[in-house]
């Protein structure tokens, strides 16, 4: 599991670096997005990954890797929005945004460590296409929970699904980097 943690942290460093650079370019403009808009952004990225995995030709010269990174960063934005709520005007400076990013990725990392222990690193035997399908399933669950105004009867809530999408995306990126 030590190797997994090292690879995981390497992917997180890449994602956080991109997030930080985009903060410099755009500020925290994403803070105006409602949760449903972030969910839809993630859905678009997951659908594109699935399309890249099944279609023989592509018309945009970007691969799965950038889309998985997008899923990770948009999911972290969603988790921040759940915590802080959306606003009408960007309100976070880079330092505050990165502090919130780090808080959410640390929660997600700890969840990964616990699940990875209990599941015996089963993700290592999974295909990237299966991880993509699981992300899409999680997105459909989130959309349904959003339609139910965030209420569930027996299921885990929206946050748990975003955490899982982040972890599945990181696992996919680890597979793709090998």
C-alpha cells in the first residue's frame, strides 16, 4: 500500500498544480457554480472519457488523462461548494481556495487509505474502463440525489459519491501512467 500512497500523492500534486495555475488565470470564478452545474461538468468529462475508450477516432487532441484530472478538480470544487455554498461573486483568494482544496483532498486520501485496506487494493485488478463506468454510475446517483433535494433514505449522500469519483479517477490515472 505504500506504493499506492506514493503514486496517489504524485497524481494529487499534478492536479493541485493545475488547480493552482487556473486560480492564477481565472481566480475563484467557479465559486458561482451551483452544485448541479459542477455535477454536469463532471458528467461531460466522464462521457468524453467513455467515448475516447470506445471510439476509434478522436477529433480533439486531448486524452483521457486531462479529463480524469478535470473530474478530480471539479469534484473537489463540488465538495468545497457543499461546505461553503455557492456565491454570486467570486470570494476566495488563492490561499483560501488552496486551503479548502487541501482539506478536501486530505479527507479523500484518508478515505482511500481506509477503503484500500479493507478491499485489499482490488482497484489494481480493475480496468480503466470499469473505473470510468463506476464514475458515471456515481454521477447518475448524484443527479438523482440532487433531484431529491439532497435527501436519501438509506444511501450515502452526495459527498461520499464525489469522494469516490476522485479516488476512482486517481486510480485510473495511476493505471494510465504505467
